[in-house]
C-alpha cells in the first residue's frame, strides 16, 4: 500500500511540475518560419508581432533543410492557426553547400505538408529579389545568377501553393527593380530589407493571415 501511495505521489508531483513548466498560453495566430530576414523583421518591428499574436522564428543564415529539422519544435508544438514559411534565399546562396531547386522545394513542401497534417494553414512567401549575394565572390554570383535562380524557385513555390491549398504571398514583384535585383531604396546589401521596407511587406501579408484566422 505504501508503495502504491509513493507511486501516486510521484505521479502527482510530476504532473504539477509539468504544469508549472508549461503554463497555459494563448496559441499564436501565426508563426513566421525563416532566416535572418524574418529574424530582422521581429527585431525591427516587435510591435507587429506582439500586437497581432504572431511569433517570429527566424534564425540567421539558415537554409530550408535546417528549418525542416526544427519545424516540429518551433511551429507544430506551438499549434498556431497559420504558419508563414519565408525561406530559400540562403539555399540559393549555398550557405550549407550546393542544393538543387528540387531539393529546396522538397524541404519547403515538407514543412507545408507537416503543417497541413496538423491542421495549420500555410502561407508560402516568395523569396525576395537579389541580384547578388555580397558575402559571395563575384565568380559565385556569375555562376549561380541569383536573380534567375530566385525567379525559378518562386515559380515552383507558387505552383506548389496553388496545387496544395496554400496561400502564396508575392513580395518579389513589388520589391524587384525589374532585373531581378532588389530595389536600391529597399536594402543596403540587396538581400536584407531596411526596417521601413517591412511595412510594405506587412501590408501584403497581414490581410492574408487575418483571413485565414477567421473561423
């Protein structure tokens, strides 16, 4: 009998401990999965996230394979209504080595499939325009041709969204200089937007999130 009581007491203590470590929290309306562009967004516009019940999960330098690894922890476990997947430019830049467009798209679609399986609505964002990656040598940019590679990837992302009940938000078109690079007044390095540029991005994205959050 004492043994049974000891077991029950231990279980009770365990449950109380778990409850204390995981207090009830409001589920986020949206989680933003991305790289340094998303990380900067949260840094530059913290009120946009806190006031709208959004959570930013951007990590600088990450490629889509790394995001897929942490997707369950950083998105699924939070049980948001919507996930905003904003990824791909670091893959084109080959931050973790060469990958094909198909491999990039497989990672993005796997994140989207995971989300939809768990009842989370998906927004896929276009990769922002970039004519070159300033942290890469000229030879790399001439070989990879980022502007062309990004346009191709965006077509694949848009096609997947259209065929798989996801929403696609096109940042590329209004932010492109017409040659595939980012407009000079939007970025100092041609990849990462200035703080004010995020206002225009929010104007495109927020209505879509709000629509998907409606019952």
